[in-house]
């Protein structure tokens, strides 16, 4: 039997509800492939701030380090929005990413048939959409020096965008490797007409690209990409970009899938270890009502099987089950047609388990 | 008679073609309102690099300083893409913005009836779209310190994002003032969960907002805004944001208008002086063919009458003419339906002049 230790961090808002469904699906697929799981549950984000006065307790980090993979729900909520930076739930995400060396964030956006009607884009524009944003996750403005100073002239705030050559290299390699298993096209997104860091980025992409002669590479400015992504989304395969651009573009890509409730993510480092979480947030407005869409979390579990357990078959089984369930017309509130009956979070998870 | 001195900088690619139509429309409206114009033509961008070895010659800057307003076409092209930063056409834009103190960039996105079919968004999503991106134009990553250094570990590139309190204040005031004349709603976009500069931005917005009690204010994270802008665009009125976020979001907003060939802009400082230019670039691929859409430039001329000449009536006359011409079915290539006959740049300009 395959034994796997999975750290489960439900977090805030709808986090616990959706993570339940993720774990349920993990177990169901695990049964089919003879896995045994050890789950260790940890505190993170707002909940951890309340109980332990820190968003990312050392204990949680230790649990993650011992695990083969981490499943995270979501963090944050209005209650902590006015906290000082070190006591904000988001700080936990940054801490996990940095401490666990998770520099490669994979955010695939696939249009599942039947969800065209939930998107604001025309169905013909959405046809064939299947892209992957590969976002650098441990550099750039997120982690550079920051400060606010008093000057004679009032306050002055500074953030710093830093990239080292080797940081760019490893993420770009990852993008090209992923493209090799896909449609062999990489769009590297930067702002090279303005930023020094983008010029470094672009030169590294050009150098690395030579090692993948079968992959086509294209450079695109971030402003143009923000437009092209909604103009001709089916033309993109792999998009690789720095941390903040990736944050913006992957949220925008949610529109291609019908709902941000559909977008999974994997955050990877050098080995097989990875952290898996839905791209959407903790949605405090609907927390506790059992109406959240668990699909992004379930698809994140599929990514866990693919990237951390190297079990493509199990990953594919989950994705196929989601596809079937959606094709059968099952929908949570966020993607249901107006007036149609929507399933609860749990019912949606059950449907996927049945289909497995 | 109203005498106005307008500096005209056609620039590269399609720049000269579209600027011709802008000038034509300016003259036509000027005749109706008894203006006399003095036009001074200047070199900028790639053309200036070729002839004078600098993207923004001192002479051009002097011309602009003497003028009441500037009409700019577009700059850039593949020929100069590999030049060192100080010899790139874009440097001219940055120079004009900074030297002329043009800190407020207004980019309105309006859906003209009949253009729904050119957008990738569903017509029902586009209904009622009328938003204005107010972008800070002389601060942030564009103008902060930049450098690339050799380290023991390879190259390291740094860009700096700096905002001073007073820089945020003046642009935020401008946004609230604009909102007062519109639907009285301001969305301030930042990344306050990560950036120190965004936290300063947000605190200034909250303070300034108190002076405009009739205007509703909302804070939105940039990643969420990139999604909401294409999900429910009609809900936005004025969007105010820092330089790079504004660059990205205003290009994305092009999708709401059917074509980036429809988006005008005004760059303003403290007085009535302003620089007016289409948001689109120099489009080297179609340059010299007479097929570019001149509407963004023509609408920029309308903004010149509104913001620099304080002639709302003349501005409205141009916008109404554009509306009528488009409603009559006249289209340039970028927005024509497949197979339909497209007008040339000049024909489109003539139609607008006729309608005036
Ligand atoms: C919550 C926030 C810090 C985070 C980010 O900006 O990375 C989120 O938007 C994401 O995309 O995971
Ligand atoms: C050409 C480039 C420097 C410029 C910018 O980024 O500001 C352009 O994209 C714009 O939006 O005016």
C-alpha cells in the first residue's frame, strides 16, 4: 500500500467546508488505488491568530514539513483586515510559500463543458480554453524590502521588486517542462519596456528556451496579456510570469472557467512535496452555509495525486469525475443558472465521489 | 476667436495616419466654435531616435511646454526593441509624463452601441458599460530606482515602487472630482494585503473620501478587480489606481469597448494643459496601410476640448458624431464583422467630420 501523510489546513471562512469535500474525494480515490492516508490537521490564518496570536504557528509549519503534501482551504476575513501586517491571515500564505520553498505556482484554467453559460465571455471565445498560469511564488514585490517613512513632505512608502537570475531560471524551466507535456507553447509575460527585473526575466527565458527547441516561446507585455487573455484565451497554453503579474492574471483567468470556484492550484518546490489549494479565497459572506463550490478544492486534490504522488491515473480519475458530474447538470450556487436548483457543498462532493 | 497652440507628435507606426484624422476633426469642430489653431509638429519616439539619437528631443519638449495641449499618436516598433533603455521609444512617453508633470491619466471605456459584436464579452454583460480608469502616471515602479547587479550568485535585478503621500492625494482627489460629475462611485484598486505602498494608498483614499461624502468609495484588490472588470463591468464608475495596475487594467478594459482602437486617454497635470493620445500602440504590423482605427485618437481630441479647452459642448459634439457614425454601421477593420467591407482610416475620419 502507498502510505501518504497529508497535512490538512482548513483555514477560515468556507475553508473547512470545502476541505471536507477534498478529503472525502482523496479517500475515495485513495481506496481505488490502495493508498492509506495519515491526515494531520493544523491551524492557519485567522483561526490561528485567534488562538495562538500568529497566522502561521511553528507547529503547523512542522506538520507541513513532515507531510508528503499539504491541502489548504482558504484564509482571511474582515475580522483581521485591519490587523498590522504580521497579524494578517495572508501572512500565513506567504510564510508557507517561503518556508517550504514553494516557488512554482501552477494554476490551470480549463473550461468544463456546460459552464460556458456561467462565464461572461461568449461561448465561441471560450471554445478550447485550456491554459496554465505558472506563477513565480517566492520572489518579487511580495518578498522584497518594504517600509513607510516620515519625510518632511509627508509619508513615503516603498516596496521592492527583486529577482535573482536563478529564481527566474528554475520557474522558467518548470514552465517549459510543463509545456512539453501539453501543447508546447510558452507565453512569458513581463513588462520589459519598463522594468529592469523584466529585462532580466526576458533574457533568462531566451536562454532557457534554447534547451527546449520543440517548445515555441513568445514574449508578451503584461498589459497586453491582460487584454489577450479575455480576447483570445484559447490561444494560450502555458503562461509563465512573476509573482504579482501571476496573481492578477490567474484571477482574471477565473472568468474563463465560469467561476473562481473552479480554479485549483499547486505550489511546488524542488522535490515531490507540494501545497494544494483553491485559487478562491475564504468567502466570508457565504461561510458556514454549505453552499460553497468544492470543485476547486477537489481539482486541487487531483493535482496532488499528479504532482506529489506521481499518479496521473488517479488525477485523471478525479478530473473525469468532475467533468461527468458537471456534464450531468449538477451545479453549486456560483455556477447554477438563475432559478435552477443548486447543490450544497456536500452534495457536490458526494456526486464526485459517486462518479469515481 | 479662441486661439490655441497644439503640439502634434505623430510618432511611429500608425501614429501619423491616426493623428491626421485627429487634426482633421479638431479643425472641423474648431470651425464650428470659432477656434484658430497653431499646430507645431514635433519628433518623438523611434523617429526621433533615428534622426536625433534620442527618443525625446529637448526641442519637442520645449514645443510641448509652449503649447496649450499636445496630441500624440503612438511610439515604438520592433526596430528599437533591443535598444538600451535610454534609446527606446517608450522612454519618450515616460519623459513627457514626468517633465510635463502629467500625473493624472484618464482612460474612459465606453461601449458604443453596435460594437457589442466586436467584444469577446456577452452583450448582456456589456450593457451600460461606462467606466473611467484614473491611473497615477508619474510614480510607482515606472520611476523608482532600477538596477541590475552581478552577485556571486548570478545577476540580480531590482525595481522600486515608491509613493509619496502627496502623490496619492492629488490623484485621488482628481478621481473623486471626476466621480462627482458621473455616477458618484469610486473603486480604489490596490494590493493592500501585500504592499506597503498600497496600504499608504488605501489610508489616503479613506481620508480624502471624507471630503466627498456624496461619493461612494470601495476598495478592491487588484487581482479581484482584474476578474470583476470582465465579470460585471457595468458596476464600475471611476477606478483609481497606481501606475502599473492602471496600465494593466486599462488595457483589459479595452475588451469592454470592442477594440483597443476605441480607447482615448488624457494625461493631465495641475492646470489646463494636457497630453492626449490613444491607448493603443503604434501597431507596426498595419502601419502605412491606411487601415488603422482613428476613433481612439478622435475621442482623445474630444477629451482635449473637454479638459484643456473647457469646452464640453465641442467635446460632446465629437463624441456624438462618433456615436452616429458607428451606429450607421461604419467600421474600420478592427471592429468590422467578418466579411463586411471595412473603411480606411481616412474614410472613417471623413465620416466623423461629416457628422459634425
Ligand atoms: C491572499 C493573497 C496574499 C494571495 C496572493 O496575492 O498571492 C492570493 O491572492 C493568491 O493569489 O493566492
Ligand atoms: C508603452 C508603455 C511604456 C506605456 C505604459 O506602460 O505606460 C503604455 O503601455 C501605456 O499604457 O501608455
